[in-house]
């Protein structure tokens, strides 16, 4: 069974970063996000987190947002998976 | 597509000139477009104009006014209130003789209600502020300055606040937070357009297929 969280996360990143279809499939755990992609500034990250909340039905508190979770794709996925309890 | 100016009422009863982008050939169907707000307004500007071009080809005149304090407006943003914005869009609708209104995202909160209104992906004021507050907390943290959302809200309610580069007055913040789109409006959801909304993009983008789709749906609905 495909990992729903992983699929949704790739889809949301595709939407926020305006990636071509399939481009997010190449992301691995070490792919850099915040700090590596110039377009992902604080406003874009705020949008990304809000979108994660809406589509994954989770609530992200401000004090939960740490550099580590946003630094790589793997970090963000681990955070979201923990949030979803999967 | 030509720039035009229109008299926007001031709280003291006078009027100031505001800018609007217009395609006016005196046709029967005249659509006022209330733009998306703040950062989303920038991201959707090109898309909005692309929709206007397609509506022109479909025989519909369009008018895209600035909200006072935004875009080309010389009025200070921090002096604006939701009541001023509601009144300004009503004045624009009257000035241009609009027969219909399209309100985009947060623009839905300021759409004149005395005309048939279509909302594209409407959003509540609270949702917009929440995201802007989050961006402020993140940006501050990045620069080594911890800020707390509750404290920021208190500060905003009392003295106003600058969020994502937009200085918002206290009255604006208090009254904007509780605004919701009119429930009776005709809503075009993003699922009808296909793909993801361009306001989600980290950088402004364009999408001719989405512009075409929104224009087609609008042309159909405005005809009714």
C-alpha cells in the first residue's frame, strides 16, 4: 500500500513550489528544503504549513516549527508522520 | 486593457483618486473584479489580468480597481479599515456601472453585495491573518528573535502590526479577523478549475489553462 502521507506531502510541495508533475518524486530524505530553495521564504513556509494543516487535517503549533523539520524532505516527512500518528 | 482612475470615498466625505485596470467598450455585461489581498494579490495579479483578457474575448467588460492602500494607491495602508474597503469597492462598482462582481480569495470579504457576485476560492479574514502571523513568527525566529503569536495579536489589536511587510492598523486587524465571505455568493471552487491555486505558490506564477477555465465558467454564469 502506498504511503499516503508521503504522497500527499509530495503533492503539496509540488503545488507550493510549482514543480512539474513527477519532479517531487525525485525527492529523497536528504533533499534540501528551507534554506536550500530560495523561493521558500518565511511567507512561503507559512503557506506550506497552513496547506499541510488543511490537507492532512493536523494542527501545527508555532513552537513545534524547528529548523530541522524544514531543512530536508526527510525531516518534514518525519514531522508530519509523527503528527498524523502513523 | 487601459488604466483608469475612479473617485474613492474618504472617511471625511471627500474622495481620492484610485487606479483601476479596465477593459471598457461599453458592453452590456460589466464585471467588477475585487482582487485578492496582500501577498496573494501579488501572486494572482497576472492570473487575474489573464482572466480579464479572456473575458474581453468573450464579450465582457472588466474593471480591476485597487483597494485603497494597495498596489498603486497613495493612501497609507495602516489607515485603512474593512469598512473603508467595503465602501470603496461599492463606489468602484457604481462608478464603472458594474453589472456583476467577481471577488478573488480575500477580495470576497469586500465584494459589493448589491450585485450578483461570484467568489473564486473565497477565504476568511482569520485564515489570512493566521498565515501572515505565522510568517512573521517564522521570519523573526530566523533572525534570532522569538515572538509569540498571542502577544503579537494583543499588540495588533491595540496598536496595529506589520505582517509580511504590510502595515495593518489596529482597527483593520480587529475587524478583518472576524470577516467571512457572504454565504449567498455563487462560489467557484478550485476543484472546478483543476490543479492547485496559484496563491499557494512560493513565487508568482501563471497558468493559461486555469485562466481559461475560470473565464469559461464566469462567462457561463454571468450570462445566466
